[in-house]
C-alpha cells in the first residue's frame, strides 16, 4: 500500500528527508506545492532531486513536498503514477501545475493493472491532505480532463508531435492534414500541441492560435485554456479572427466544419468583406484565409463529418499544395475500438456487415420511453449520458424564436421530449439529461452513453435495399438550403448520424422512427448475435463481469428511512433494511448510510422520488455538494451553497413550489450524497 509522507520544502525539510529510510535510493513519486501551484515528478533519489528543484526560482515558491512510495514500486510504476497524477490534478483545478506536458506517453509494464487500482487510494489520501478535492469519476467526466493538454499520447500521436516540432523549429512552411475518424484523439492532440510548443524554448515565441469552428466546443476549450499555466482563452479563436492578424502557426480542430460561401444567412456580407480585404476572390473559404494568414497550418480533419452544405468539402482540402498528411488510427474514445466504428459506417451505408460491433453496449429499442429511461439510469451511475437526435423535428420550444413556444418538440407515441434549451456547452448544462441534443451541440464531445433517436427523415426501402431521405422531414434550414441533389443531402444526414452514434465511450442506445429502417437495423443489432460473438471469442461481457464482482465483493449499508422525514435518522431504531453496495464505492475512514428520497425538490440534480441515495456521513460540505441536512429535527436533501458568507440550501427542481432555505444556527449537515443507487 502506498504511503505519503510530508516535509517542508526547504533546507530543514531536506535534512529530514535525507534521513527517510528510502530517501536516497528508491523509486518515488513526489508533489511539491503551495496554496496555488504544484509540481509533480518521479525520481529514484528524492533527496537530491528536491535540492535541484529548490534552485529553480519558480519551484522555490512552493512550500511542501509530499513523497509517495511503496516497497513494490519500480521505475515503470512511478512513471505511470506520475503521469496519472499530472492528468488528474491538472483537471481537479485545486492547483495550477508548473509541469510541462512533454513525455507523457502510454506504455505497458508488468502488473500495471494492480498499480492502476492502487491509484484511487493515493488520490483519497491526497484529498484528506486537501491537496486534491474532487472525485476521480467526476474529474474523468469533466471537460478539463477530457481536453487537457496533460495527456499520455499514443505512439502514433507522439511520433507526429516530434515531427511537427522539428519542422516548425526549422521554419519549414508546411501544411499538415491530420486525418482521423471519430474518437482518434484529434482534439486532445490539438490542445497538447499548443501547450507543448508554447513552453518549449525553441518555439515559445511563436504566435499560435487554435481555431474551433463550432461555438459550443469553442467555449469549452476556452475554459480549458483559461485553467492551464502558459495558455489563455484568447488563443482559442474563430476563422474570422485569423483573417485579421498574422500567425506563425494556426491549428484547426474539427477542420471539416470550416465554412465556405454558402448558406451563411446574415453573415454573407461579412464573409465577402473579409475576402475583399485579403485580396481573395468571392469563392474563397475559411481554408483560404488560414493558408494566407499563417506560416504553418495543421488541420485535424475527418471528411465523413461534413454535416452541412456550408462546410468546406473534401475537394477543397484535396486542392491544397505541399501538404504533409498524417493518419491517426488508434481508437481512444469507443472502448470497443475500430470494430464498432467500421460497423456503424457499414450499417449506415448498407454494406456487408458480418463482423459485428465487438463488445460495445449497443442496443436497438422498439419503445422510445424505455430507451430514454435507460439513458437516465446510466446517467445516475456514470454521469455524462445524453439523448440526441437528428434534426427531424422543428425547434418549437425555443422562446427566442417563437412568441408562443411549445411545451415539447419531439412527440413519438406517448413520449414527449424537448430540444436542448441552450446551444452553448449543452452537454454540461444543468438540465441536459431531460433534453435532446442535436449535431450542433454534441459534435466534438465525448459521452459515456449516448441515446440516439434516428428521425423520420431517414428511411429504408426494403425492395431496393437502400437508405433514402425524406427532405420534407429534415428541419435544419441551413442544412438543406441550396442542396437540390438528394444524394448530397443524404451524405450530410448520414454523416450526422455516424457522428452521433460514435459519441458514446461505453455504449450507444438507438430508437429508429421508420419501421423499415428499424427492421433493417434489427438484422445486425440483435442481442443474441452479440452473445454468439462473445462466446465465439471466449470473452465475457463486461456487464456480466461487473455483476459477478458486485455479488462477491459487496458490503451491507443500512437503509435508515426517507428524506424529508422527522426525527434523527442515524439511530438503530430507524434502520429499515440493509442494501448491498459494491465495496469500491465505500471509502475508508467514513461511515455510510442510505436514504430513500421523497418528492421532486432535487429532480434536476439527478435525484428522483423513490431513489436510494448513498450518503457519506460528514458534518462539513462544500458549495455544490448534494447534502443531507437536519433542520429543526427534519431531514431534507438539498444543494449546499454559501451566499454572503451564510449557508444556503438550494432546491434543484422544475417545480416552482420549492424555495431556497436559510438554515438556523442549530441546523446541521449530516452527510454528503456520494451517488444515487439503482434499487
């Protein structure tokens, strides 16, 4: 088991560190930190390494050094733990890291899985020391983690970074096109490159910009850059900004969403003015602007993610001269790997599809309500699970466009749903789990599970055995205006659904409106087929393995009643039952209890009437925690916050009857809700 020992980061502390039983000759991971910043490293001589750091003026501002070790550590293990700590602490947000992102490369070694399991214990100890704050699962679901430039690179990604660094350092004016299917790490590599180049002594002087064509993802990445030392939000821009300045390097993520002069609406005049300012003809595109205004360009690109006629097409990229092309092939998002990606491409293009989709949790539904319910259950356990759809229903609930907005947009049978209430960072918005996103709010984002509604604009002819479109059922005005050829429009719509269906890391659930298309899908997505494939390969489904673990490795936690309710809840007399909970959910040093939620005061925070909530007993809470509070002998579940230095308990509900509560002096927090359990 890993141990963490703390010393002052000064000469007095170094003398004590030298006397540590392994301070001079053993693999260590260490964290040097103060209230604001931290540096993470690994070494086999922590005493000498500490003195070296102390000579660095930036490092000398740090106050404490925490050394992490275990009698089983080896060099490979410490490198791996160091890498994980850098990635998670950078996204945790408690401290700004002084580390560079150079050299974080994935590698395998003996017993790596055992060391990975031990990492959660290290993290809990760091939390107890207030060095870190958030839960690992919450961090892993966060944008700061997913898009952080502190990432371990794959071998092909690392090769590319070294090549591009050498070319740019030697001032070779080249254009790079990095081809990669969904989930091959294009966005991660783009952010990594900016950080890497801005901190290297040979390239840090360069003027670099990261162009993000889609507004939702652009806002997300601005926030990421805002929290990384050496970067700033102003480096994340749009193509129009490039046209107004000169750059040494422009990196474009989601380059397939750059614009040409088509379906621009009110933006036509501004587009023409920029072409005129740059001395380009009226048909010039965002691509032309970037080539003209930068010495080096890197385009992260997937031709199969063009989803609108205004997008710059493959033919424009093919015309570029002196281009170096690079392919990203390792699948980093979808756990089932390339097999699932190929399956989706073949399915939507009606090609031979006999190889199956691997171990992806891929399900087809006859009942939309059931699919939505299953996605919501996944959201409770994993977070970051969303329902999305093709643009096959008008946005009637949009109060900005309609004087009398409708209550619902999508009605299928007795299932009634609303489109996304915000276009900016919808994936992370508060009520996203109760809404339906579209291509414009999800492209570029990772989800744990995605539920996809394939609308009536996509149909299947069982006679010709071809997929075709009904353009009258496609409501994206900018997506169809000026497109007279149905095959062209079909290509955009197929690309939309391919993009949506490949958002899920762990799985994708699908409901198809057109009966014939659903029957076609059933030929390939029957659960029996999945089982056959797994048995043939001798592999157990992960869900089955999880079930075995839950049966064998559980702990009984008391169910002590309901909230809100009267009287003390933790006494033996209130114990109604016991619930088996996976031991991995139980953190050492805490007492746990389970409550049954009542009412709808927290339905927008993922807690519904009748839900069982796993509670960690503690008397202190931080803003944003879901807490169990005791108010005049009554128990309630609310969101904890502070306003003007005073405690406040907030409901999170779509029922206006629930109001904020200001606790009295004798009121107290009994515990923190760790998660909602499935009953």
